C-alpha cells in the first residue's frame, strides 16, 4: 500500500537520495512543501511545491520506474491540489504529460503570461532541446 505524506525536515537526505536515483537534478529548499509516496517505508515518489512570492511552482514530480503507471503520480498530484486551493501554481512538464496535469486543473499558458522566473527557466529548457510546456493552475473559485 502506498501512503502519501508531507515530508518532514529529517526526510531531506532520503529525498535527495531518491531524486539522485531518479536522475533528477533539482535541489531542495527548506521552504519547499514536499509530498512523498512511500511503499514499505521506502520513498517511491515525490513532488515539490516551491513557494515563490505569490505563487507556487510544482517541481520534481518523480516516481521510481517500477512503480510508474500504478496511479502513484496521480495520488501525488491530487495531494498537491489540496495545498493549492487558494493559490496560483505553475509547472513546466514534458509535453506528453499535458493530459496528466490537466486532470488537476492545470492549463497550458503562453510564456508571455507567466512570471519572468518561469519564462527564463522555460526558455532555458527549450534551448536545451527539452520538449516541455508551461502550465498554470488557478485558485478554485
């Protein structure tokens, strides 16, 4: 059984090790809200909600390969939405994951409609040949 929980400060080293195992190079910040999926006490999935001035950025959504396509990513994403009810959130996912993020209310958005920080990150990814897109989830009305 998979349990989704909010990470605690003492989980940081295990999360870093998990991300290394996934080949994800993003770092952690103390102000990140990190949700983790565990199976038998082992981290098998994680996602970060990075707080900027007045919005969140969803980053580092990873699930270990043997556990993919089992709904764990959807569980992590659903847990994220519970923290985003009244907040704007952006993400820069792979293009092939458009419908996955749309399930949580994210919609594709033009680079001209996002904060400079995200536009620069997006342009950097595109310049490196990454097939990504910009998405935004608005607060629930």
